[in-house]
C-alpha cells in the first residue's frame, strides 16, 4: 500500500488510515511484490506441502498467473505446482479459495480438488457496490467500452469483476437501494431453499454490513452459509470508502 510517500505491506496497514486518506483526496496506490519475492513464496509453500494449487487473481488484473506459470515450467516443480487463472478478484476470488480449501480437506485426490476448483471458478459470482466510481476510474480498472461512460455524475455503480475486467452490473441512486438490488439479483438465480455460500465484505462500513445487510440476506436465504470479512486493502485502494461486496456460489459437490 502506498499513501503519499509512505509504503507499507497490506497486512500491516491500518484500514482506517487508508480510507481516511482516500476520503481526504490524498494520493493512494498499490504496488506488487517483486518477482523474486513471489518465487520465494512458491518455494516456501512447496517446502511445506507435497502439492500446491495456486488460485491466481485473474490475469486481466495482475501478472501473477503468468509469473507463477513461468516459474512452474523453469523450476522443475511442474508435477507439484498447479496454477489456475481464476479470472476473479476481490470477494469472488476469496470465496473460490475458501470453497476449494474446504474441498481439499475432504479429499486427498489432487485431480478431484482441481476439478472442484474449476467448478467453483465457473459457478461463483460477485456484486460490488461502490459509493463513488472515481477511485476505480483513477486506477484504470474500467473503460468506456464496459458501459461506465457518464457514471461519474452522482449515481452509485454496481460492478462485477469478470475475467475481462470490471463489468457494470447496474446502478442505484442511494445507499438504501443497494440491498434490494442485491436481493433481487440473488432471487433471479436462486430459490430461498438453496444452500448458498455467501461472502460479504466491508470497507469502512463494517457496522452497516454486519447489522443491516447480513441479517436481511440471511432472512431471505435461511439455508445460506454467510461469512463476513474485511475487503482486502488492495481492493479497497481501488474502490474507495463506502464500498461493500457480495460474493455468492451454490453448494457444489
């Protein structure tokens, strides 16, 4: 995380300081670890486990998939290091990883876990509710061709991170319209009796997500497993204060 001239690892950065800086208009950006550091991470994982499945952020967002794939081919670990381009980011990626981790605990057959990961990648979706579009626009994560042109005029966009970048899923006029939009989206795809996996994420609005949004979604989908966690600060630095996310996936076998 880079705020003004200060550079701090994401895991050591205070979320409140990040969102306060963004609200104040200070310069906020992100930077990746070096290729050498990434290689060390791969080696560390393989030093502890016989086989590693790396679920990479979608290649349209970062070069992580390419870096990992190249290392796999040149390191002599091709038979122990499986690299998958999820096409995902943010909460959708987080939910995919959580579901695959659960599957890996119940199966010792590598091919079964890899197959399950492919199902999760295909089945999981996400809606991200932005307070303002300007932070995402400043980071170059959207384009006019994705239907965002003109959306800097006071409306609150709803986006979905897809394999080819952030896609416009809709717009609302005020905060109170966001939850009905989310529930309508879920009800178009699932029934109240479906067993869903849902990951809710908050930025600087934890109380709202936990006390207003979570209970209502649980009421409408009583069999859903709903987890709540903080939006990664890398995502938050591109999306801004007031953002919250809803990642969802049906139960998979």
